[in-house]
C-alpha cells in the first residue's frame, strides 16, 4: 500500500516538473489520515526576501477556461456552456469525471493522487446514514444527495458519456453516480479562488459584439459585463493576494498547491504572477509564506480555502 502511494507521488512530482512547476522550498509527502500535504523543505535562508515556495504554470490549472479550450472536450463543452446547459462549476466537474475515466488522460498522474473516497455524510452507506435519522445533518444529506442524483440522471451521465465517446479508448465506459459524487467532492474540497489576469481569461479582441468565454471586444469594461464565467469580487478570499487591479477571480484546481491542507490560521498565501516579475515564470500561480520568519524546516504548510457553501460542508 505504501509502495503504491510512493509510486503515485513520484509519478506526480515528475509530471509537475515536466509541465513547468517548481517546488522551490517545499515537498509533497504523505501525512497520515489527511492523505498528502505540503511541507517546508528548509527554513528560509537569512536575508531571503521572496518567500516563494512553489510555482505552478496557469496552464496546469483546471478552470472553466481550460475546459473550454481542451482539444477533445472543449468544442462540446463550449456549445453546452453558451446555451446555459452547464455553469462554470459543473464544467470543471464534468472535465474531472471524463479525464478520470479516460485511460490515456494527460492528467492521470494528478488524478491518481486525488482521494477516491471521502468521510462526509454524502458518502455514508444507507446503514450509516440511518444512524443520523432525526438530525439536521441527516436531512441536509438526504436533500443534497437527491439533488445530486437528479442532476446526474437528467444531465451529467449523458454528457460525460458523450465527452468520453470522442476518445475511442473510453467510448465503452459507463459513467456512474459515484463518479459525479467524487467530482463534486473534489471540487468543493480543493477549488481555489484564482485571480487570473484579464488577458489570460480574454486573450484576444474581436470586431463585433459576439462575446464568448475567451473572446471579448473591449478589454476595459468590468469583468462582470464580459462573460458568464463566474467572476468574483477581489476580496473573495483573504488567503489569496493580487496586486493586479484587472484580475478576474475564477474557481479552479491548481495541481500541487491544492495539496496544501486547510487551516484558518494559514502560514501561506497564493498569488498569480502575470509577467514573471515575482517568480521568473510568466502566467503562473505561486505559493508564498505569509511570514517566512515563522516557518520551521519540515513544518506543514497550510492555506485557507475560505468559507464554503453547503455543498462544501457536506463534501
């Protein structure tokens, strides 16, 4: 069991490195019942100023824009998104489900590292759930499971199987409700609010009034006037920082950084480096110590994932 986990971790670290990520002052390793965590590799050198411990290219982030630009599933997802059949969060969940079931997925080293089950009440057996009967948690769990099951039956199952059919190696895969439950739990427990540069979300301009998730006619108006992608206020999370006044806040998964466990008293924050001034890696997201003087060698690095909704509390 330990050998298998070590092999997955080694494969993931190689994948990160091959895709331009850089663990400058940290390591990722197993941490007991919490799966994996991020740990300080060494105490910062005296006089060190940047405090950067991990850098991940934004191209590795799984965001709604990344899904829409994917060569395999992007065209179909874009069509669904433009008519309002899916929202930005569901886009990410659909992508996670499809890539997890695709044998030759480019994301396999990352997906193999993610937990396969969760301890929340959504994952309880009928017998375990029956023990909660009469409690507020029981009612909330039943309502949420019914909602997820309804969404899966009416929309998700067919869509993911359709996305898998574009790849002959996965065309016979049957998608199960447990796949959706997994993707829902992964999203709500790991998604970060990412302050993406305006130019990254809207890489070009256009000459007419037709606007989509990656086309925008005018780069100056506020983000909420330009896209249906959820753009959150830049105070959305106290644990992330951005000095870019034109940042658009988007929810997504950032492989590597999302292996930091949660603590409201976080010792690290994340920020996006648009042009590479802070990290030397343009269009990247980096993890940095809030106060490097308080960090000890080998200490686990926590971040604050922020306040979550009812979906997250049950995930």
